[in-house]
C-alpha cells in the first residue's frame, strides 16, 4: 500500500478499541505494517474475555493492509519486550511506537484506594516507559550499527494531565508524568534518530461515551467531531518520516482542531539577592501572581 507511512513498521498499544484501533487502521491505510497490541481488559482494567486485537488485524487485512496481533500486557517488562521483539521479528524492523493503552479508576481523592492509584499509574505511566525503553534499546543498536533510524514515538497524554481533572487524581498524575517522560525521551534519544511527541486526544470511546455523553454524542448529520478517527491523522503524521524536526512537543487533537500546547515556562519573577523572610516571600509571591497569567481551569470544576 502507498501512503506517508509506506514501508514503515508501527506498533500501537491498546489498539483493539477506541483511539488505538482508529490509529492502527489509519497507519495501515497509509501503507504501514502494524502490530496491533491489546491485552483486552475492561474499562477499569479487570480481565476481559474479549480479545479485540485480532478483530482489528482482520479489519486491516480485509482493507488490503498488513498487520499482526499481540496480546501482551505493555505494563510488564516481559510484555513490552515481547511486543517490540514481535515487530522486529515479524517485519524485520521497527519505525514507530504509539503508546495508547490504558484504563480508568475514577474516584474523588479522599476515596481513592491505593490499588486504584497503583493500577492507573502502572498502566499509563509504566505502560509508556517500558515499550519506550525496549524500542529505544533497539533503535540505539541500529544507530550504533550505522543504520540511524527515522524513528518516531507518539505518547498519549490527556487534558486531565495538562490541566487536572476532578475525580481523576491517579489518571491526571499519570498523564502529567507522561509529558515529563516525553520531554526527557525526546532529549535523550535524538542522537539515535528518535523523535518523541505526545498527543492529548478527545474522542468518543467506551472511556468517555457515558461520562461525557452530551459532548461525545454523534450528530444526526454533518461532521462527527468526536469520532476517534479524527485524532488519528495527526498521530499518523507524527509517526511518519515526514514529521522530521518535530520532537518534545505536545498537541491537543479533537475533531477538526489541532492545538500546540505550550508548557510550563518562567513567568513573573523577582530576585531579592538574599534569603526572604516568610512574610516577605508571601508578599513577593502575591505581587508576582498579580502579574501572572491565571492558570487554566481544572476539568470538572
Ligand atoms: N477517549 C478520550 O477522549 C481520551 C481523552 C484523553 C486521553 N485518552 C487516552 O487515549 C488512550 C486510549 O483510550 P480510549 O478512549 O481509546 O479507551 P479504550 O478503553 O477504548 O481503549 C483502551 C485499550 O487499551 C487496552 N489496554 C488496557 N490495558 C492494557 C495493557 N496493560 N496492555 C495492553 N492493552 C491494554 C484495553 O483493552 C483497550 O482496548 C488512553 O491512554 C486514554 O487515557 C482518551
């Protein structure tokens, strides 16, 4: 198949449903050979009899594309290593990693159990780190062998990670952590020909269709802005060789809108040149806050 990813091998985690499925289909439509990973879990991470990766592979093949299924858990080192190895052994190379898998355990902070915290931070944050680490080791070996790749990594954050979201302390912390991971990975891996960016999507999937039913509903006619397929074109471009020079960036993608998110940077500042007293520090902080941009609104407030 021809397209902007012709000849590339792409791994998409959590690609059995929702956004990951849309990304996998879109990469295949642009000529990529795709490893469709999905463990097949319920909305809260509980084991699910369903194995959705094989169905997406069948869809890609039916459309004339090439794909393989992988059913491992990307939040384990063994699962992540096996995923990267599967791509390299099946197709002889790896060009793009899209980390997308995850689930929710929403609770207000005072009710949030330690297990809810651990499960969500594990699947999102560790589930981004481990595939990245194994893919990076592969690309470093390629670069050292004189075959510097045009490798691309696309991470999945969330508005919850960028601005905070009521009832999602575990998820917001994990998704904010993914931004930190993205920035460090972009800086460290540039020397091996690897670019690392993140998207914060919004789309109608099982994760959002009930909680945000009104926002997510499909219109009776016209552009279906919340269809997950609307997020995939940017992800495919970031995962293609054509995105050369773009790294360490965060984009929001929703409907027909793409937004570059501009992150933390120094705002108003004051240097006394000596240690403040607490009272003085408070006065200085209030003065600086009066000059500063107000923060973005936390979702759900
Ligand atoms: N839908 C939105 O509006 C939205 C907004 C912001 C961020 N996101 C993020 O986008 C990503 C995709 O979410 P979605 O809305 O498509 O949800 P989804 O539930 O439809 O898809 C997630 C998939 O990940 C799989 N998965 C979960 N744990 C896994 C593991 N350990 N190993 C492999 N696969 C695993 C699930 O089986 C599921 O098929 C998530 O990271 C989510 O946090 C979604």
